[in-house]
């Protein structure tokens, strides 16, 4: 019988822990407050920001949305970022992407204060993830996967982890986080020959390709732990990178979509927000 | 018949290219000059520094060794590093490790000017290697491996590369550099179960474990390209991480030790030195 790795359960546990931490911080006069930098009027970003704000309020944390016009120039945006670095009422912040084309995103990332960089955009935090140094912050989605594995006490050490996808927000950082936990890690991608054969070798299979239902039954060995990071829309419904109906029959454990990794990501962001207050 | 991947041939070709570049720079009044920071009197570091200096001179580049007492404190060493950043006569520099125990190596790495960081110690250059961004500098040994693969036109795209070792100077950066070239990359280490089985799947096998002659014939499939990054001393002679006599009978191509990767590393450093002058 397949074990459903519910992201909601993980998020619930994280929420409890975070609430306790926030209460302690509040008793010391600190209200952990998230900043969200929003440039322009992109619908998705706006809706994410509003939902994150509600989430913060539910937990007793603060949230300020810093909204700037789509036409803002590089210098002005950099000034706003530097102000956020100095703003003692904002403990950590994220910048919604994509930024408008006139903005040099790399230069923006470089001026974020690493101590407030709770979505791991700065070179300093990225380098720490690469080095397996836990003193920084990780990309929230990659860490959400680790939180799920830890919550369900899935053994990682010595296991073969196969990751499909090599993005800077999931595949690459996750490969280093699994390596840090002593997995033997294989990174696959669009140029991998015989992907099915590679995937079938996995004890832990991470689907982070961003392609709807691309992991089918012929890519999964019986007993595999399958983590589906994908969020895709197909025929009006949300689906992952895994063809769930097929793969759940083979997997020993699997994350659903929705209700899997995606449910944990925002809570990881808030966990990292609380961590900034401790550092 | 096994192909011997001579590092010396690669170094020779790099030397030619670098000499041409140095001549061009000199005609513009620039003498590319390497700085070597040496703290204390460690025999090995001193001998490396002196040999690098000779190498520079042979090529027409400059080299200054900055020697500081073993007892130097953090503040003083940081001041010296900041001076090197400002020193317009030094185009790139390296810091010999290990540093004495009173020195916080991480803080030193963070203040190096990334534009002069030709051995990839700064978070900014490390993050670039991780992201597959070629605009920075790579750890010299990892890049030496890539230079060898390129020189001998070993196909990388779609190939299975298996790396034994996960250090920040070879295993991790090399995994990202091979990924960038579209290899399917597996990272193995001391906690990998059934290392032989993993290694046998390699089209390109990189031995970077730092353990003398640990890669034996039962870990290599016929036709594998074997790159030996190890430099170990055993019974008074230099040996790699690969048991050469056994593995050369199976490999399609193999780097010798000595005369393999190690022969290329210093030339890569000088290549990166010349690149600093172009940037």
C-alpha cells in the first residue's frame, strides 16, 4: 500500500513550531516581519503576495508588501533594496520574479543583505548551499522537499537519489542538500540518454522537470519514494510532473499534487523568516 | 589500445595560447601579474609558490609572493587582502592554504575581490560555478579536468559522468561543470553503497577521492574514460586514486599520475590570470 506523503501534514507541523517561535520572539518585543517586493502588476505575483500576507497574519507574523511600478529603473530599485537592508522592521524579504526586462536581476540579487535573503537569491547563500553549509538560507522549494523527507523519516544516507531537473531553485540546490545527507545523487535533465533507466535506479526519485505528468510507470521501480515538485496545469486542473494514477501503484511513498511539496513551500519561507530573527 | 590523456600535452597547448595572450597584453603595456599570499613557512606552500613564480616568468608574466608571519592576526591579514584588491599591479591572486588556526578562512574568502579571485574562493565565483555561469573563475583543478576532456575532444553531452569525491575544489564544482556540458552526473562518496556498481556505469569516471589507488579493475567497465585527480604518495612514489596498471587495461582513455591532471592545474591558474586582464 502506497504511503501518501501529505505536504499539508508537514506544513501543519511546521506551523506549530513556527507559532511557538513567533510567540517567544513576541515576548521579547520582536514581531518577525516579511517583506515582499513586487514590481509591476503581474497577476500571479500579486495573488502570491496576498496569500503570503494572509499566511503571515494567521501565524502572528507581520508582512509588508513593497509595490513598485513596472517602469522602475535599476538605480531606483537598487535604492529600495538597500533601504530594505537597513529597515529594522523587516527581518527577511523576497523579491517576486520575473522582474521587468529593464532590471538587471543579477545585480539586484547581489545587493540583498544575505542575512535577510530568505529565498536564497544572494551569491553568499547560494555558495553555502553548494558547500553544504547550513548557516545560510536555502531555496524554499528545495528545502520543502527536505522537510517532507525528514518529517516522514525517509532514510537518505547511502540511498540513490535521482533528480530530474537542474534549475537553480530546485534541481541543483536539492542535489547538494541530498548529498549533504549522504545520498548518492544523480542529476538528470533534457539531455539525459535513457532517462527511464536512470530514474528506475532511484531509491528516491525527485521530479522537478516542470513538464506535466512526464514521469510514467515505466520510469519507476517498485518501492521507490517519489517526490513530485511539479506544478502544471492541464485540461484545467493542477497536475505534477508525475503521472500519479500510474506511479502510485509502484511507489512505496508519493507526494500528491496539489497537497504535496507546494503546500510546504510558504511555511518554509516563514520558518526561514523566524530563523533570521534568531541569527 | 588505451589512449593516454597526457596532461603535459594539454599544458603545452595552454602555454602556447597564454603566451600569445600575454604578448598582446604586453603590447598594450599590461604585464599580467599573479599575487601569491603565503602565511607562515609551510614547506609545501613555499615550494608551490616558488615553482608558480618560475612558471610565470617563463611565460613572461609577473609574480609577486606576499609573505606574512604565521602569527599574523585576522585584522592585519584582512587589511593586506584589501590592499591586494586595490593594488593595480596585481591582476589576480591566490591564498595558499591551510591558513593558521587563528585566521577565519571564510571571512578572508569573502573579502577577496571576485574579479581577482582566480582560484575561486569567493562566494560570488562559487555561486557562478554552481549556476553554470561562465563569467567567473573556476577552481583550477576542476577546470584542468575540463581542459583535458576538451583537448582530447572526449564527448560529454548525454554521457554518464560518475565522480568519486565531493570536495569544494574538485568533486562539487566538477559535477556542475560537467552538468553544464549536458552530462548526466552522479556524485559518489564514502557513504555510497556499492561504489563499484555506480562507478561501472560511468562513460566518464572521475576519481577525486584522495585515496591512493582505490579505483581498481572491478570498478571500471571496458571503454570508460578515466580521469585521475588524485595525488598521493605511497612507498615513496606518487600515485593517483586509480590503480593504473589494472585500470589502463580496461579504460578507453586514462590520465597518468604524474603527468595528468596535476600538470594542467598551474597552467589553468595562469589562463585565469590572463582572463582577469581581459575582463
